[in-house]
């Protein structure tokens, strides 16, 4: 809790109960020691007269030492105390008559201490103004829905858990959800600000992007790229807000849907030459290999092996930009740009 700056309190009623339980426990154990001493004296009584003395602590000093240790522990772990409720007895008495939890059903006089503790917690949350409270209590009386309803009517938000572990698990879940929400908000803010700077991003990409000759459109060679357009910002990746707290500059990356206006050359294989297949001939009528080749249409040696076709096209591709920015995503410095191999691929339209 301290690492998350969440205050932890003990209701004063709980501290009083724990102190009284310790005091009774001490008295019971000292009584056991006296009883065992008398039993030992009686056991030896027929053989030898003995007296066993017990060095008992002073009750007032023992209680002062207990309170000192409790205070030291509270200071060490940053624990505080919720004072007892100042509500009038009449209100608590009415809760008992109505058998309102934590008073037990059918037993109006059982639950006074729990009621005092519960009302102390509610009163402390009212004074805290807007804080959400978590009450850890094993007693099922505190887990009655009417407990939450009472707190809600008092204008406070209260959650009740059976154990510290259950509360901690809930806290981690909520913290993770809050962290994801803040992360998404941070990325959305960056994306909005980048969308407003698409012309600047397009100029940066034009200046630094290295376009491989054979990678823009599958099976085609890029001759020239006359211009590009930055159409849309996609998939902005920013650090977790907690990791960059206090930093002046942070790193981020994002993908840009870019339209390339390009001239390309497509290379096509020439059409295959065909032979007419007829019935099987007798050996004396079959043509030799040289006669078959002589009968085929002759291709000029000056004619290229591949047919080349030039096209003006528009093709959409993803470009990944690396950058850094201030934490508010207002001042960007673009660092590098590269084609993304996955994603849109090459959606081309011939003009």
C-alpha cells in the first residue's frame, strides 16, 4: 500500500479490541503459571517444603510496553487510526432495533462493537470527501448488501473484503485496468496530434524513405516515385505512462498509410510456342529434332526474352516512423522511416 501511496487505517474500535484481547491473554497465561507453580509445590509437599515464586510483570508497565510496540509498528508501516464514531447512541440503538447489519438478525443486542467500527469507517470516508474505502473483515455481518447500501446513502463508496489478499487482488485488477485506460488515452492523444501533421509527416517520409527497387509492388520494378501522400495514422505505440513519468522526452513509433504515385515496369514472360500433336507415325515418317525446330516460328535474336510493360500506378503501403516527443505529444521529432513488410502489402491501381 505504501508503494502505491494508499493509506491504511485501523479503526479505533479494532485497536481497543486487540489491546483488550492481549491484556486478557496475558492475565490468563500468568494465571496458568501461578496454577502450575502451586501444583508443583503440592507435588513436592509430602517430601520437601518448597515455595515457587513467579516474577510477574507490572500490569500497567506491560500495557504501556504493548502500546509502545503497537505505535512503533504503525509508524514503521505507515498505519493510522480511524477515530471512534461520534454518532449519537440513539442512532446506533435504532440500528440494533431494526436489526440492521452488522447487528445480527434476531439478536438486537449482538453487534454493537461491529456497528461502532463500521460507523467509524463510514464517518472517516465522509470526512475524506471522495475517497473509496476498502474494509477488510472476516465477519459475514459486514458482507451483507445492506452494509454497502448504508454507505452509499451516506454518500461514500465502500468495498468489503474477507481478507487482505482478496483486497490486494482487487486492487491490482483495478490498477491494471486503470493503467490500460491511461495507456490507451496516451496513444489516442498522440494519434490525434499526429493526424493534424500529415503533410509534415509526408515531407519527412519523402526525404528519408529508402524504397527498394523491387519491393514496392510484387513482380515489378520501381522506375520513379513522383510524389507520396500520407493518408492516415495507424497503430501508435507509446510507452506506459508510469515508465515515462518525469521524463522530458519519450520515444514512440507509429504506422502511416501512404499512397505512392509511381512509375513501374512489369516484366512478362513471352507466350510459349505450341506444337500440334497428331497420331503416332511410323519410324520412317517421323521428323528429326532439327526438322521440328526448323518448322517452328523463328524468334529474332534482337527481341528481348521478357516483355516489359510500363505503368503509372498508385499503391498504398504502410510506412513505420520512429520519433520522439514531449510527454504531451505536442512537439515531435521524426527520426526514421521504413516500409512495413506486413500489413497492407501492395494494393495498386493502374491509371
